[in-house]
C-alpha cells in the first residue's frame, strides 16, 4: 500500500510539473503576441503622425 501511495505522489508531482511547464509556455506565447501587437500599433501611430506632419 505504501508503494502505491508513493507512486501516486510521484505521478502527481510529474503532472504538476508538466502543468507548470505548459502554463509557462502559454504565458510566453501570449507575451510574444502582445509585444508584436504593441509594435504594430506603434508603427501605425508613427506612420499616421508622419502623414499628418507632411500635410
């Protein structure tokens, strides 16, 4: 019975570790998209300002 409990605890630790890795990967992916979108928004704003200044 003790061996089964130990195995279950080890499996739970592995599942928790895998879930933490998955959440980290998801957060990095989301941050990358946020940075790309912020860069594009800034680029559009700069082009708009340059277009207005030329008028």
